[in-house]
């Protein structure tokens, strides 16, 4: 099986550990640099948002079920896609429940926030969110070409 996982504390000091984990996985499996960059950006954005908003800035935030946990799992699907599974036990957060930002007005006139979810959705070929066993689970499928398929459809599991 060509998959690896890492457990992280919801602490921004663990961001570098996440970055190294992604780099090692991509290097070990010959993932092209452009795809590695997209995976890195999507995971960093998700991780920072979960720490800041989901856990309120740190591992001591109340409201989660059990000790705060963040898991990132990377796998290569038979189709050549990189499959990223992001899981945490912060309060529920479904990206589909949040409207896409209005990018037609100048940046200085737009409200702050909301671009992270938009960016993650744009970087993935397709994605799926579910809430299961007290955990947010976001699965991203990322094709080497960056080709985006419609909606949040879900496909093949990592091999």
C-alpha cells in the first residue's frame, strides 16, 4: 500500500512537521513538483484553519470530543491521483455549508476570510466532507494535471 499518515497536535508549531511529512511522501513516491506544491498548500491552509478556528488557537480549546487530534493521510490511487484525507475532532465544519467568496469586487472591499476553503476546493480535482464518529473528515483527490471535476463527488480510495 502506498499510503502514509501522521498525527499532529492542533498547534501551529506542528506546521513544519506536516510540511516535512508531505515532502518526504512526495519525494518517496516521485510526485511531480507542481502536484506536491498544490498538496502542500491545501494541507497547510486546512491545518492552520483547524488550529485557529476549529480548536480556537490551540490544543487546549474546549468543545472537541476527546483529546484534540489531527490526522493527515496521503495515498496514491491507481488512477495516479494523490488522495489526501484530513481528519480532526474539532467542532463540525462542512466546507459545502459556506458560500464561495465573491471575487468580482476589489480585495479591499471584500470581507476578511473565506478564501481558505475556496482555495482548498479549487486545488482539489474533487473532494468529499463527512462528519463521522465526532470527526471532520475531508478527502481531497488531487490529479497531477490539476484538472478539476465538478462538485464534491467522491471516488476511488488510496491503494
